[in-house]
C-alpha cells in the first residue's frame, strides 16, 4: 500500500516556525527534479491548500498534502529534522 510520506513532529515544528505557519495552514509536498548537474529528485514544499484529490496528513496542526501522482517518490519515506545538524532529512523507512 502506498501512503503519504511520514512527517516527524520535529520536522513539522521546523516548517511551522520557519514558514510562520498557523494551525490549519497547508504545505504541498511535491517531487522536484534536480539542478543543472545534479540529475536527481528532491522534495519540494510550498504553502497552499489541498484539493479533494490530494492525500493529506496533519501533523502539529499543519496539513501536509501531496498529489497522488507524486506518491511514487514519497512512499516509505520519513521527513525528519536532525537537531544536531539543524537540517531536514529524508530517510527511507522500508
């Protein structure tokens, strides 16, 4: 079964603080293609509200959502915040 990526509470707190989000705000998670010499995929994030087709997961009051078309990238992934390095990290969970 494919599901929206997992989002840790520390990662949600990071976005809430850095993007000045309030409870009920939404963040769209989407697949981005890498830069000029880095031909890989990454996770894009932008403020917005979900549509009826989006898959939604609420963490710490923030609605994280993605299109079903991007689930191929987010399946079995954990979005976490590394306190020591002070950075977001994507971890494979399976």
